[in-house]
């Protein structure tokens, strides 16, 4: 078990570059979105860190390993809403600490004709683990 002070006072990297960390975190979510729009489940998983937490309303879901998204996920999105692609409008860093960036992510779900189905504002947490940036948690 970790000492409590480790939870509230992260180990600071003296060489951390805030702008580079933000750019790396944004590049990670953009790569995830590219795979999402390509309907590539394995490619999406490659941009996540596990365990991966999703807080949807008040419900917390933890994915311990890859392959948690149902194989018919995109078929259902298309069938139920006409979804064709997700377009990110804005990605703003709201908290940057060593090896972790919290981003407010604003995006739309769009149909093939470009019309907007819905707009969302979420919090995504991107972490540097094992030398790789990945999405660790999302709040919807």
C-alpha cells in the first residue's frame, strides 16, 4: 500500500516541460479519435492505459484490460443515431502535473452529411506510463 502523501503530493520531475506534456496528451487523444472514427477497436485500446476508468453520470466503470468495447459498438451507434464521425472542437488542459494532464474535451458526434447529432464536454485524464502517453480515465 502506498503512503497517503504519495497520493496527494506527486513526485515532481524537475525536467518536465508543461507545453510538451500538453502537446503529447492532445496528440494521444487525437490518435485515439482517429482510430475511433476508423471504427478500429484494437487501435483505440492502443491509446488507453489499463486499468481504464470511465465515469458516466454517477456510474464508475473500470476496464481492467483491452477488448472491453462490444464488437457491435459502432454498428449500434450508426443504427441508433446515424453517427458517422466524431469531431473535436476544443481540447484545453485544466490541470498539468508530472506525467499527467487533465483535459476538458469538447466534441460533436456528426452524421455523414456533417450535421451534428450531439455536442459533449468531458474531462479526460491522460498519463505517461511506461514511456507512453495513454488515456487513463474519462468522465462523461
